[in-house]
């Protein structure tokens, strides 16, 4: 296993931050509000997915480095993708 495969990716960092911040997000943001986590921290929030995507594109150039969640929505830690 290479050293690079052991380092957390930006997505891993954002996922970990989400689990740590989940109760804070629920308490701090209106239920259903979209919140973007970038580099392990809350970066921006907006009332709709379209708005948060536009803000992320304007500030980051690409929204792919962000994890976007909705306050008050509890996501499973693991899931299966069925095709």
C-alpha cells in the first residue's frame, strides 16, 4: 500500500467533519438549509441547492471539493449503490 493511499482525501476530511458537526448544524441552521463543508469546515450556507452550487462555483471555481448537506437531515454513514 502506498503512502498516498493512507492520506485522507478532501472528501474523507469533509465526511469526518460532517459527523463531528452534525449536531451543531442541526442547532445552528434552519431545517432543510443547505450547508457546504470545505476543507473540514463550514464554508457557506444557502436556502437552495442551486444557490449553494452557484456560490461554490463563484468562490471555488468547482463545487466538487465541497460536501453539501441539509441541516436537520440525517444521512446514513454507509450505503449501497444499486444498479
